[in-house]
C-alpha cells in the first residue's frame, strides 16, 4: 500500500491547503471519520458537508481524489494553454478545445467533491509542448495514457462505491482520449489486450521528469492563477 | 449468510436490484455533453446505493456476464476478419482488436474455470461483411461493453476490479479508435455512463446477434 507521503505529487503544497481549511473547521467531532494517521481529512469533509462525507469518506479516498485532481489540473492546463496559443489549427483545432473542456470539467467535479480538502492548482511551465501540433500530440498521447494508467492503479483502493463509480467513469474516458490521440499521432491506439496500471511512485516520477509543474501554489485564494510558460 | 437477493443481480429475468440509481446519479452528477452542474457534481444527490456486497460468488456471476459480451465481440471481429471484406483503417482495426477480445475471452474462461458459461451461437448478418454495418455494430458493441464493466465496478471484489479495469480500458481504446475511423467524436462525454445488467442485456438482445444460450 502506498503511504500518504507517496501521494504528494511534485511540489504541491497539499499540507498548506489542508492547514488553511482546518482553521475553518468548527469543533464538530466526527471522530468516527478521522483516521489516526492523518490530520483531519475526514473532519474536513464532514465539516464542509461535501457529498463525499455522506459515506464517511476515508482519508485515503481524499488522498486518491487529490492525486487524481493533480493529474486533471495538469491535463486541463495543458489543453487550455494549447488552445490559447492557437497551436493546433485546421481539422484538429477542436481537439485541445474539446479535451480542455472535459479535463476542466473533471477538475471542477473532483474539486467539488473534495470541498476544502482539494489541493490547489499548481503553476505550470509546459516548455514549448503547447506551441506546435506535433509536440502537442505527442504530449497528449503521453498524458492520456498516463491518466488512464493512474486511475487504473487506484481503482481498487477507493473505498466509497460512489466515488469508485465516478472514477471508473472518468477512467474510460481518459482511455478513449488516449486512443484518439494515438490515432491522430499515427501510432496504434490499443497496443495490448490488457492495459496495466501505474502506481503513484511511477506516475510521480514521470510527471517530475517533465518539469511541467514548477512552483508551489499560492496559499491565497486566487481563483484563476495564471498559467506560466 | 449473504442476502440471496443480492446474488440475483444477473437473474435470467434481467432484474437488477440496484435499479437505475447508479446510472442516474452518475448521469446527473457529471458532464452530459458539456455542461457541469454546480457544486458537488461528482457525487451529487447521492442515493441510497443498494450496492451488492462484493463476494467471490458475485464476481463469478459478473464475470460470466462479461464473458457473454467478450464472446460476442471475439466472434464478431473474428468473423469479420475471416470474411475479408474490410480494408484500410477498418482492416487494421479488426486485425488488432480480434486478438484482444480473444485474449479477454481466454482470461475470463481461465478465471471462471468449469463455471465459465458456454459460448452461444451467433448470427451477425451483414455486419461482418458490409463495412458501414460493421462500423456501426463495432461502435455499438464497444459502447455496450464499456457501460457494462463500468456498471459493475463497485460490485466486484477489489482483486477482480483491478483486472476488470485493465480490460475496460482497452475496450474504451477500441471505442475511441473505431469512432475516430468512422469520423465520429471518439469521446463525446466527460464521463462514460454506466449501465445496469438489465440495460446491458436489453442492448444485447436488441442486436439479435445471440441465437442461443
């Protein structure tokens, strides 16, 4: 089993975000929801009455959702910036537009489920991959394959059946995206009969190797931080 | 003793004790074509999910349910490939995908052992020889299979779920692929709506492909 520390991705200031939220919590003791190991993920959810709390959300579920949220932030920012830079034109122009809309929707949905426990959006520098169609496609293939693999490895660890159903329904969309991007890039959309999951440590290493995540998120409640790069 | 009623999720009558609650809440909770409801959308209006408690016996029923679908796909793609009427992108697609579905069948049969259901008899009509009909049938089958696996995910034991996820991921790739070939949006929704066993069985029956059990 992955430890909680393994679930921090890049330089995210998850602890800071949670600390902020803890200050807002009333004294309500939903002790039953608290895990001994973690500061207060369960209490946060109970206090914010997020839908997740209705099922005594496990703190591990919170961590998994935050992990998924980080990957969705990454994808959403990537597609959003590509669209803004007008890097993909003609017939494929709809690709960053559509995938951006979907990944932004995933971000919004997971953030809503997490309430105050959601990690903040990191800052990104995409180092040129949002500036040309060929670089965009290659990166999109990598991101979508990675997202699908990440969800797969976490699926069996999710405790809430409702969250599992939601995660599973997002996972297959990421796999469709992966196949689509591969098709556009001219590589086989489905290379094997079974897709393997990738554990957190491997996903984290891959993301870190891109250097796309560049800074701790600001602790102030800035709703739409600028994308760097 | 487990409630026998829960084990009847896949009774021949097609009755599903969870009803459509799962499909409903996911459908309402997340994107349907582009707009997202405000606040708590991911698990909005969480119903009293009558999730069937996972168990090895239930895994077996679910896997046999999945096996029917994999049998259909494997036979469909196998027949289409054998008839030799597809070319270009469609030929590349069927050449690759038939191997995947055969592997899915093989795995499920191995896991189920002597409890594996037998392969039914099929009649695919012109869907295996007319490219346009093949494309439409392939899309329909892949969409059905994705919705089936997604619909049962929470009912599986964790070990089986981990393996099922590896299969549905590939089925989703198939769906994206064939839709892209067909010039259709490979991934029109932000989430893939799951379906109940009853809904899936109705979809299967509607195809008319299965001639006998």
